[in-house]
């Protein structure tokens, strides 16, 4: 594998032209020079595992890291009265328990110039820059965070962990994300070559103020392990006319229908409890629960799949006391089809698709009093989307 990598890099970095016995020198392209340096680093890597020494400087690794734990809470939805006239006027009060979160984490991520310095961390800060490809400094950064959240009566287990190493010529990253609210969970690794643009003066479309920023591009490979998103457990129950054979599915799941009761039809759950006494309630209340439980069960039965993808991206960072702009983007335009039974290609008409993510953080102080800001990030993987954003104005009175 190492020989193959060296051969490819050598072909990329070849910059000498020859004709007969006459050598012609050409000017060295900055990008080819960077590739040559990267090639040299790869060529000198010692791949003999027996010589590997895990002599790690833990003091350096943990220096400036923050360990935090917090419990946050607040009022949720107010109580609601639900009325029924089936057997006379009846009133039922629906109560939603208060929201709370229990968060434990450790992080070592250099604070960007535009980020305020907090006295304490409670785990609920919107650190949009955590999602950026490149941090403020070179070297090793990490985040490990666990949280248990109850929101609007629903409980979620959330996790976000990542390790990344940033160098002038390459980026290495491993990340695990579990977001119960967005219903997404995956593990991802990526290895990218990074090209730093030394000067933005040639980008005539940029205002002069933005030419002071730092821009870099990257390209490489990404590997993701996740459940087979796109798989629809209910597809096998769809009839030729497009309708769903939901009653037969419910019977297969242990529900039953009793026509012998003199008071009328009864629908029973797998434990024998009456859950509905009319077809209307059965279809409107019980069946949606049956379908949701069945879909979740079938999804949990499937093993995770691995997806190999090409990834390209960019990162731009500019910070002054008056203006700051941080933007990044990642695109996966090609995914290797391994031919698995639950490959996402099969749910996308055997065609390629685009997975992408990006973020934008912009702030501008118009004068001593007035300032505007826009912040946000967006992700789309497979058939899942999750995003956050914030925008507004600040006016200081003095």
C-alpha cells in the first residue's frame, strides 16, 4: 500500500521534462512543491509496528483542556386540557415534565478570535466552530461529551466525540456523533491532503478586507459506519395499489381483534389489554404506534454498514476586532458501491448522491454602537438533515 501511495505521489510531483539528452528546467508550481514535501514525509514513515513506541506526553496533551459537568433545567410545555364527548363531556389534563439535561465532557479546542471567553462551561454553548474542518492552531485537539436530555417530554441520549490532528499539509480526524433529537448516529474517519493558499490577492472577486483571511482546500477519503439509512421496513407491507396492509402487520406483531364481545368490536395489544373499541380509534391512535414500534425494531435488528467516500472541502478564517468571517464546507460527491444488500445506493436508484456539511460565522461592527451577526451550520448525510442557526443585531447604549 505504501509503495502504491509513493508511486501515485511521484507521478503527481514529477516536474522535469526531457527530450533526447537535453534537460529543460521549468518553474516549480507551489501546489506541486507541497505535494513533493508531502511525498517525502510519506516516504520516510516507518511502518514497522515493532518499532512503535507509545511515549506520549500526557501533560502536553491535557494542557489547557477543560473538564466540565453540568445539570441544566427549565420549564417545558404548559399543561393542556383535552376534551372528549364520547361518553358525556370529559376533560383530561396532559402534563409535560420539565426539561433538563445532564452533561459531562472534556474538551481541548483552541478558542477562535471571535469566541467570548466563558467563566464556566455548562455544555449548552453553541460552539458552531467545533464543526469546522480546521481549528485555530496546528496540532492535536479533541472533544468528548456525553449528555442525557429530556425535551418536551421526550428523552434522548446524546454523544459527540472527536479527535483531530491539523498540519500544514494534512488533516486527520475521527468523529462519533449520536443525536437523538435529529435521529442520526454514525462514526466517521477521514484523511485529507491540505493545500494552504498563501495569498488571496489574485482572487479579484473578494473585497480587499477579506483578502487578509486564511484559505485552504482539502481532498481525501472518508469512511463512515452507520445503520443503513434509507431502509424502509414498511416497504414489504405495501400492496400493489400503494396502500399499507397495516392490520395484518399488527396481527403479525401480536395484536388481535375480538368480534365476539356483545358490546362491539375490541382491539387488543399483545398483552391482551383492550386498546381500542372502534375502527376509528384503532386506525388513528393504535396503528401509528404499531408502525413506529415495528420500524424501530426492524432498524435495530440490522447491522451497521461501512461507506467509503471521496471528500473535498475548504476552510476560510478571518478575524479583526471589527470584522470576522469563518466559513467551511465539505462535499462527498462519490461513494463506493460495495453491492451490499442494504447499501444506500439501492435506496437511491443505484445512483450516486451528494452528502455535504458546512458552516458560517460572520460578525461585523458597523460602529461603536451597532453590530450584526450570522452563525449557523448545516449537515445532510444520506436521508438525514440537522442544522442550527442564529442571527441578529446588537446595539450598545452609552
